[in-house]
């Protein structure tokens, strides 16, 4: 039988995975896998397990939130020949499940990971040599999508993000940055920046999501300059949440494979929903087709 390593976060989805574990393992067995299970013990443990044990298996499947997928992916990236990676989402947002077109429902996602899905290459990112799967971001709106109350999202839809974004601005000082990318340079004051390879961030569609190709070696980059006036602010925020107005002067969007952000003060980052460090010079590199990830059909 082929060997499968199943790494899962027992606390994801408020512990729901515990009641689904037997069904998941039964699905793997019926698909012909001899499964070794590993419940993560603390932060960083999923990456360590993938790094230390991944090479011994024909396939690795992880279950948990996007943070668990990020950790496992980072661990597998250290291997010379990482096995294909499957994902069963149990988090609260599950941006990566949306991007990978994974089926909803634990059984359906387990079937995809066990073999019903398609194995396809996917780029990975490195922020100062720290791996990330789908997003590296800094500044004013880094937590807006995650922190906006669910009742506001349900009542006002995309407008909830505009309200939350505007509300956050008075407490935020923009960063003066020099941004170098693929032989080009720009310099300005920025409230926000996002380097992504995803169709969804914080449960909302990303700007220019029609340009997203998971293995093209390019990130989608969004930078939000300090607005000159309220019209710039409104246009920029609406474009940021993909309502497709004409781009305002405050919004810059492009694709790039390698970027360097230089600031006169430490620039704190969030990567895949977790703190990603804070340095004055930050380099982001696209590792094209770094992993084989199982996607929905």
C-alpha cells in the first residue's frame, strides 16, 4: 500500500475535526492508503513534522486552518523532492480552500485529498526566507478582513470592509517605502501593501483575481498610497475590495516575481494570517512551482 502522512490540528474549527477523524481515515483507507496520523502539539509543530517525516511518504495531507496548510507547506519546501500535498479545511476563513477550488464538506475534501482531486504545481512565497502560501501584507487593512464583525459582513456585504477600512485610518501612520520589483522602482507613503497568490483574502475576493494563475511565477501586488483627498480614498477602497471602479490615484496594482521593500523604520508583516516579522529591508521572492498541491476538479 502507498504511505500517507496525515497531519492535523486538533483545535481547528473549535475542535470539530475530532468528530470527523474516523470518517477521514476510513476515506483514506478505502482509497488504498496506509495512513500515519500526527496531531500537532503547538505552533510550528506542523512545519517540523512535515520537514522531518514528509520524505518518508508518498503523500502528505493536512487538516486545519490556512495556518496549518502554511506550516506544512513551509516544512515540505525544505525537502529535495516533496511529496504531493492535500488539504482538508477546518478553519474559520479557509481562503486557500477557495483558491484551490476544494469541495465543501469534510468527506468530499478528504476524497479529493485521497485521489479524486488533481495534482497541480503551485508557487510559494518567501518573505526574508520565511515561506508563505498565499499572502504577505503590511499596514492599515492587514486585519480588516479578519477582524470585521460577521454581522456587519452579512448586513452590509463589501461595504463592511469600506467602513472598517475608513475607521482604521485615523490610527494608522503611513510608511515611507522604496519598492523595487523586477527592475522597476517606486517610492511613496503607503498605508497598506499586499503581495498575494490567491483568489480570496480574509474571505473576500482579491483585486484582479482574474489574473491569478497559481503557478505562473508571479505575485499579484496591491499598494495603497496615502490618499490626496476623500475621492482617492473611496476609489481606492472600492477597488481594493473588487467593486471594479476606475482605479483611484491612491491604488497601485501590478504583478511581480521578486520585490524589495525598504523603509526607514521596521515594517511589520502578516503572512498567511500570522505575524511574519518586522525589518527595515524586506525581500519577497516567488518560488515558482515549489510544491505539488491537490486541487479540486
